[in-house]
């Protein structure tokens, strides 16, 4: 019994020292979410328990080695004893209580961290090999950067287009898998303005290590400004001219028509609208809306002099809607 007090004192001192040592290592980056506070609290508690258990084992072992060592001239036997009911009871019941207690706070922490928030905003995080994309359904645009307003509870709907990925921003602490064919949910309320990095935390192929996306937690005002800018960009993408420019590429017009005045297979579109066109039958027409429409739908009707007939595909009238064609014409008009 005379060893009990010094050993207890040493265990207590060692626990504090080890716990402080672990703390000073800063194993986790700065926390930046409300959920992270709960996680860090639980994490900290575990490390204090680890510091205690480590001290319990190491202090008693070192104490025994030093204090009970064989001294010069001592060749007697050690003390013999058979078990101790009290001790066994204590070292069964106390750890059992601790384990159940930690199980309990682990569960309540999980419930707190995953709880739905009344005013949460949904953002869809779409993962594919090897990029992230964020859809903001409330405002109808998507972005490659994740902007978040500080203090706003966010519900991430996680999607995967090909294989398993995982959504993880270390500063937010919480993490969830993105699984093809289902939508996993992850809730985060960022509470610290700053720039972070989203990483994929599920080995997903060759470029897994590079599957990252910038995360910017900004003030509410900066967020509104960014949303307004994105909405405007989205609207700009939706003009007839912009849609026509997209069709120029997606329908293959680009392969035969240049925009810079150079002659490829067909005539350039630069300065085409409103200019006189010499045709193979010797006549000259002005390239107005009607002429352009006919040139797209029935290319052989009026063939431009110096160019072969039957080269421009004859079936654009079937492939393209009238809307498509009008968009292309609107685009051609911008090519001065
Ligand atoms: Cu991935």
C-alpha cells in the first residue's frame, strides 16, 4: 500500500504531461465548422483517455522495474500470491463503464453532427474521375469552386458518376463517401472565413491524388455577390448568340468554317452576314437571314463560287431545329 500514493501521483502527472504533449503536436488543422467543434471535443477526450491509459501502463511498469529490482546480495524469491477478487472486479467494471460511456457520447456526437438544420441550403457535390463539380440548385448554376457563406448550414448531396469517391475538407472534420447510384448526405456549417481544400478521400484511380477543389468560406455579402455574378454568367451563356457558338462546335461546323477569314473546306464565317456572295450559277446574292437559313438546310440550292457542292452535309435540316438554326445565324451576325 505504501506504493499506491506515489504511483497514483506519478500516473496523474504523466497523464497531464502526455496530454499536453499530444496537444502541442496540433494533429488536426484549424477547425472551420460547427460540426468540427463537436468532433474536436470528442477527439480531445479520446486523447486524454489515451494519455491516461498510456501513463497507467508505462508508469507502473517503469516504477516496478526501478523500485522492485534485485539488489546486491538479495537472492530470495519474490512474493507469491494468487489473484485478487477486488482488483479483478475493478479492472473489469471500470473499463466496461468507460467503453460504454464513450460509445454513448460517440453516438450522441454522431446524431448532433448529422442532424438536419431547419434553414439549411442544399448544394450538390458531383464527383467523377477526377474532378468535383458543385451545383447550386436554388440559383441554377454550377461551379468548379465551392463557395460557402459563413454561418450558413449546408446540406451536401453527394453524387458519384463513375466509381466511389469521398468528400473531405479536413478543416470541416466530417467526411462522407460519394457512391454511384445513390445520394449521400453530409451536413456542414462553416464558421470560419478562409480558403480550404476539398480532397477526394477514396482511392479512385490514377489521378485520385489530384482530385481536389478549392473551398472558399466567405462573408454573406461576398457570397451574395458571387452568386449574382454566377447567375449573370449563366444568363450570358444562354443568349441565342452563345448557344449558336456552342452549336458551331458541337455540330461540327468548326471543321469546315473558320472564324478568322481563312479558307478551310468551306467559306469563312467572318464578315459573312450582309456581304455579297458570288454563286456558281454566276449570280450574286446578299447573305441575309433567308440565304443563311437555306445554305444550312439546303446547301446545294445556292453553292458559293469556288467551293464544291455536296461537301457540306445535306442533313442539317433534319439534325437541327429551327431554333438551333436561328441561334447559329444570330452567332454568324456577331462575326464581323
Ligand atoms: Cu475520387
